[in-house]
């Protein structure tokens, strides 16, 4: 997965590639990890990557930087923000990683619940018999519930409970 931060990485000249294997230029690290050089500089500035040694003003990363960038990519894929990643990488205390991970898991569970409520409400709207869902009394009930401070999941659940409790009426018969 390449992280661009709005920029494309530039291809490097053969002179930029470090053939000795002990230190990598920023271009070589970018190629090995699929991350742009600008993103690598940002990670360094943010404190996710340690400041590399400089040779004639050029950054020279140890081989271990490849692993560190891989960790950043993996943590990003799992939904951790850069600030959370920094805390994860800095945690030396026993149990600190678990505390941060549990907090992230709870946030993801909440996000999944909100997404499921949104999915249910949209699916419900698509099944509505009104051509314009905004003309549906259920839609108005949802607006009132939301303005009363109810989250979507609660408003949608209460709407279904109210409809289930309401007496069933038969449609008028045509003569």
C-alpha cells in the first residue's frame, strides 16, 4: 500500500541506490516499502521513524527502518492514527499495548455499530412505499428523534418498536 500524502514518489537514479546494504537512501527505503519519500520524511518529523544518519546531507536509514515502515503500514491498515501508532511504538510498559489496542477495539466496535445503523436506515428508506422518502411519516419521525438527541440506531429501533406496537389497520376497500 503506497501512502502518497498528495505526492508521487520520484524514481531515483542508479547512483542513489545504496549497494553496500548497510544504509538505505530515502529513495531506496521508499521503493522497498511502497511509501513515498515525502511520507517517510513526515513519519520522521512526526517521530514514528528515528532521525537517520546523514551522509553528505542525505538521509541514510538502517535496514531496520524497512521493518518500522512495515509496522506503520500495518497499524494504519488496522485503523490506528499516527498519534496512536506513536504511543504503541513508545509503549515500553507491560500492558500498555493492550490498553491502547482495547481502546481502539472499542472505538472500532462503536464505528461498526454506527455504520450498521446507517445501513439499516438506508435499506429501510429504499423499501419505503413513498417515491420521495422525505414525504414518509417515518422519515419525519426520524428527524424528530434526531433533533431530540437520539442517535440514529436508537431512533430507528424505536420507530420499529412503535410500528410493531401500533394497531394494525386494513387498507380501505374499493367498492
